[in-house]
C-alpha cells in the first residue's frame, strides 16, 4: 500500500499523530498499511454540537468528518473522522463516558465505512451538566480543564493520572479500526 494516503479530518495534531502511530503499529506487525497521513479540512458539521451527546450524535460526527476529509483530499484512499462524545450512563448521578468513535470512509468502496470505538473515560455529571448549560457549545473537556488545570485538548492524561493520553487512545482506536478495515475482503 505504498503511497496510499489517509486524510484525517481537521488540523488537531493529536488526531494526525495518533492516526500515524496506529498505522505504524499495524505495519510493525507485518500489515500492509497506508503510509501517508495528512490533514484535510472540510466544512463544519452544523448538525452535531461541539459536545456530542449519545452514540447517534457521536457516530454522526465521526462519519461527517471522515467523509469531508475524503472529499477535501481527492488523492486520499481513506478519510478518517474521530469524534469524542458523551455516552450517558443513566446511573442516577448524570455521569457519562467520554468515548472516541472512529469512522474510516473508503474511496474505492463508495458508501462503505468502518467504525471502531476507543477507550472511554468516566466523566462526572457536574461536567456534563455544565456543558448542557451552554447548549453543548462548550465541551465537558473544557470544563474539566478549567477546574483541574489540565490541557483542554488532552485532559484525559491528567484525569487518569497519566495512564491514558489522548494521542495513545486515538492510536489504539485507529489500530483497531484499520485492522478491521484492511482485514475485510
């Protein structure tokens, strides 16, 4: 798969480097993987708020990103969209799980998308309620970062006391997603 391009939606370096790392890990195990990873910027999704709630919004956001990445880069064989959303736990406390959803759109298999989810991290209900108070325009991660001093883009590392940083979570999710996508006939 030499000179095969993966277009990652947006300019977030953690997503781009996480995608590159996930593909490199597959390649180290002998897989033939796309070897060029680059950013692709498309339009914003007006139907999914900055803080998606539930699997429908989160999956829709990932799919939109994957398809717009593919559209924005006509040379790409794959478009990657990564969307983190809050999956509510219905636990009586309003807590949820911050869950990354990966969508991989395939140019040569039009309409075919591969999905994977990554490691989810518990989010306290107070952060979810704070985000809801903004009409989901401000993410739970932003509220967590403000309260804790952790970085907004990678509050995951501080919140888990160094056990999981966002780039590693993305890399593991991309590894799984492309193993599924490339393993299919």
